[in-house]
C-alpha cells in the first residue's frame, strides 16, 4: 500500500483516527477499503453471514463491545475472508488463532487475543454505524489501516484524492529547522 495513515492524517484534518491500540495480525499489515459493519449482539451469526459474502476489497469492521473479552474472529473466518476477497478486518475486541491467521494473506486489526470464542447464538446488526475508539465507522466510508493505526476518511475522499506530498514536505521543513 502506498499511502500511510500518518501522512493522510497530516494532509487531511478531517480524517478520523481511531484511538484504540490495535495489534496487527496476518501477512497484510496495511489495507484499505470501503467499510461494511457488523455489531455483535449475543451471537456470531451476523459475522458468519457477512464474511461469507463477496468482499470486493471491502473492510469488515466488527463492533464486539458487547462480547466482553471473548474472541469474535478466528482462523476459519480469516480463511473465508481471504477466499471471498475482503481487504481486511478491524475488530473492536480480541481474536483467536493468532498463529494460523499470521500465516494467511489477510489483514486483521484487533485488541489482542484470547482462546475463548464468543457465543454463536443471536443475529446482531449489519451495516449500521458503529462507534468506538473515539470515531464512527459508517458503512460506505473509506478506511485505511497500517502499523500506525486505523483511520476513516471524510465522505467522498479516498487515499489518492488527498495530496500528501505537501504535508510531507512541510513536516520535513519544520523538523529540519
């Protein structure tokens, strides 16, 4: 990926930076795409339904605040995400099966790992705005993730429409004195 979240934030004051300390998993440490959302609510069915759809280079954002400290995503879902062409996955919560996911051509940002899976039961919600880490993830918005974090771009913008070169030059000039 040619765009860095740091440069995009410097060049675009309207870019929203998530304040959570995500850990990167999988071989793709940077990814970008249009947001699709799933809100966990007493069951993983909503995630199963969405991850089995064609990803078309979209990013799945999972709000798992209601799950407590239980894994919302693991190696089986990661394999399906790769097969279906998802650009990446952002999880507000832990995942499991770290070793297996780290060997896959997938990008996952999550808050850590834990062995116990969340409940399978109820449905949850699809494609609704979810809020965590001080920002709102709106379906259809553009998300960019790398080792420095996760950002959401303003409506109508993507990475290539933000002029980062001027911000990079201004930073270099300032630092050089």
